[in-house]
C-alpha cells in the first residue's frame, strides 16, 4: 500500500528562470531548489532527460556490441583465440546487465509520465534528489531499500 505525502500534490511549478525558458536545469540548480518544488515539472524534465540519455547510451552500446561480435577475426594461435572469446563473453555479460538496466530505465520513464517518479513505491515518501541523481532508476527511498536488502540477507528472498 502506497501513501503519498501531501507535499506531492502541493508541489509548485516554481522553477528557475532558466527552466521557464525551456532550458534544462543543471544538477547544481536542481539541488538549490526548495523542498516544496520536489518533482516539479522542471525537476521531472531534468530526470527525464537524464533517463533518455542513459537509454540512448545503452542502445548505442548494444548496437556496437552486435557489430563487434559479427566481425570474424581468424586467429591461428589458440591462446589469442581464447582471449578473444573471453573478451566476447565479458562483453555479452556487460550487455546483459545493461539489458536489465534498460528495463529499469523504461519503467522509470513510465513513472515520470504517470507522476509517480521520485516517490518511494513502499512508503510514498520522497526518494530524494541526491539519490535520484546518483541512481535515476531508483524506485525506493534509501531507508526502504536498506530494509529490503536486510530482509533479503536474513530470509534469502
């Protein structure tokens, strides 16, 4: 059950003059904004742009990996061949992690559209700007995430 705090519904659209002109906020400007501006249109736009950039980077890396793996390099030395295969395996593992991250990015983008972005899914409390800047796909506040990790550690969930 999620209960959103009243601050979400009363958040004002008060933004810096830069945001009003259509220019995205910088990280410093974002952090200077007051708490009552939490998840205002300007802040949501900042995180939407951050998420879209992350998504585009992941997709670009995936296409580069596809092209890289299509290259057929004939190497007669078995040690060199093994090294190349190990590099390909490492690259594929990295892309698999990025595939999972891409799913989280798309979910976060959907939350920006629905108005739920920036709010903890368990408690309804604000996640916090610093946490969202560090991890834009976060869907839990730091306290809720710590509780979840502790439960996983204790119960193996």
